[in-house]
């Protein structure tokens, strides 16, 4: 009996010792786990993880979702030239007044960029996109019941631009969370959707306006946009953890990134699209009108010209994004496309006295203008980090807002005031304005390159502009 009790006490002591050892091991493992969680991965470790995941399916589904979003949103907005042509044919108002509709839509999108990006960083990318999708649907439905110029400015202009902004900035920012080595290519593929969308919608809208009229054209666009954007939002996957892990500093929750405006590189890079954007949308809005009034051709030729412009943009976004990654550098490419876009307007559109030459201009200018949009989501994280990425990209895009709104309006005023000896419109003032203002903006970009190479730390990976 006593022996049995002795054995039981020894076994109890051994069991207690084993439990103590096990508890100690668990505490040790838990401490290591907590240490790992308390030390966020370094930027290079995050980049290595992105590079390893680039071959999997999920990142490319995000690219597909972004592609569809670009296809719908910018495809519709970039096809406003076809609507402009139609509104002028029904004598809705003057060219400069009708241009306000499309200009407001294009301008509101970047104007609310920071708000849209901040909202996405706060409540989630998918939720923000679905809010925007609902507003887009309502804007086009309401526009289908409009009859006055100010009705269209509110619906097809302001509301469409607001909904587009809320949907666009989460979609354009998302691929950067999944790609590092192929970021330019992935973003180029995603943004190419806008050019392809502009090509497709330019033709579709012209056909619909002729066959079913303005009201049902807008309603059909509303249905297409709603179904497509709900689907694309389901493909956009960016978790809150990804946003936080990619933040280098503890300023993710700051309301406004003031630190960016203390960076001279950001300031001068911001000033480049602030000026150059006044000329960017002039061809998009006025090419169909130029075809009909200056070349004396029909609406089909006008719609085809702007559709080819958008198609060339999609090709440019893809190839320029690839070239920026592999050969020319991302920052160099971004400034270069503004320069060449301005030069093609001054040197080709000026001499477009035949339809063939105008088509050549549409293709060449569209190709390089396409890179303007696609390279922003590539350059921003490279230059200023992944911290609050959607907010930063949205803030940078807001530099385009005034130019997108007032550029076509100014061009329209120049057209109305410049009449040649034959009583027709003299297009030279509007063309010189569109090309010249882009070259002015490019000068600020060149200053940004010089400052970047001077202000960055003297490390090879930081100072070699060609790697950007």
C-alpha cells in the first residue's frame, strides 16, 4: 500500500514537471510569435514576398478586376467626344458649353481622388468601389431623363465623375500591393483597359445614338457599367493587413499627408500634370468635331478617329509600362510621355489637313498619352513608398482636376473666337494651346528628376534614376 502511494506521488511529480516544461515551451514559442508580430517585415522582405507571389493566380485576378474597371469607367468618359458631337447636332448649346459636361466628368474624377483613396484605405477597397458603382448607375439613369444643359452637367458630368472617382482609385492602386518586379507591366495591363474601353465604347455609343436615341443609349450604358463593375470589385482583393504592412511610418491614419508637400520632388512632379493636364483631354473631346467641321466628314469617321486614339492608348499603356520596367526607367518614362504627347499635338495635329494624317495623329498621340495615366501608380510607390497608397495616388491625380475641367472649355472658347477668312473655325489657337501647355508642364517634371537625383541619399539603389 505504501509502495503504491510512493509510486503515485512520484508519477504525480513527473507529470507536474512535464506540464511545467510544456508550459515553458509554449511560453517561449508564444514570445517568439509576439516578437515576430511586433517587428513588421522590412521593405526588401515585402518586395521579395511580392516577387514570389507574382506568378500565382490571385495577383493577376486583381489585375483583371482593375482592367475591367478601367475599361468601363474611362472607356465611357473618354468617349464623350461622340456625345459632344451628338449634342452639337441637336443644338443643345455651343461647343464650349457642351464641353462642360465631359470636362466636369473628367475633372471630378481626379478632384475627389484623395477623398476616394482615403476612403478606400479606411473602409476597404471593395466597399468603396461598390458605393461608386451605385452612383455611376444612378447618374446615367438620371441623365437619360435630362433635357437641359444643366441637367447633363449635374448627371452625366458631376455625378458620373464622382462615382467614377470612388470606383477608379481603389482599382488603379490595387495591383501595386501584389507586384514589385513586374509592377509596370501589371499596371500597364490594368490601365490598358481604359484605351480598349474607349475604342469599344466610342463605336458602340455612336451606333446606339443612331439606332435607339440618347435616352436608351444612357440606360444601356448604366446597365453595362453596373453589372461589369460589381463583378470587377469582387476581383479586387486588398486587405487592411496589406495596407498596414506596406506602411513604412506611423502616419497611416493621418488625415492629410502634409509630409509630401515638404518634399521638393513631389511638389515639382505635382506641378507637371497640374499644367500639362489642360492639354491632355483636348484631343479626346474635340477630335470628332474636328473631323466633321474641319475635314467635312461624317459622324462615323469622327467616332472612328477617337476610338483609334483610345485603342492606341491601350497599346501604349501596355508597352510603355513594360519599357519603363525594363529599359527606360519609370520616372524618365512618365516625363517622356508628356513631352512626346505635346510634341505630336504641335507637329502633327497642326498639319492634319486630311483624314489619313489625322488618324496618324490619333494613333501616335494616343499611344504616348496612354502612358500618362498608367505610369502614375507605378512611380508613386517607387518614389514615395506604399504608405496610404490609394490616398497618395488620389492626391497626385487631383493635380489633373483643373486641367481636365477647364482645358476643353478654354479650347472651345478659342475655337469660338477664332474665325478664318472663309467664315470657318480656325483650329490653330486650340491646337497650340493643347500642345504648348503640355510642354510647359514637362519642364516641371525635368526639375523633379534633377531634384530627385540630388536630394535622395547617396545609395546606388536610391539614386540610380534609370532604375525608376
